[in-house]
C-alpha cells in the first residue's frame, strides 16, 4: 500500500514539474517575441525620425535660400 502512495506522489510531482516547464517555455517564448517586436519598433522609429530629419533639413535649406532672395 505504501508503494502506491509513493507512486501517486511521484506522478503528482512529475505533473507539477511538467506544468511549470510548459508555462516557463511559453513565458520565455513570449519574452523573445516581445523583445523582437520592441527591436522592430525601435528600428522603425529611428527610420522615421531619420526621414523626418532629412525632410526638415531639405525644407529648411530651401526656405533659407528663398528668404535670402
């Protein structure tokens, strides 16, 4: 009878261990995905700000030459 108790306890502990491993794997995958999204957003923000800066420089350059005439 005692060996059946130990067996059931081992099955429960093993099940809890598998659940923890499953949720940990999902959490790690979610964090990697969020990191990738964050890197992509940062890249897009930099691209956008570079483009706006270039357009401002061109616009200011033409406005300055128009104002000096």
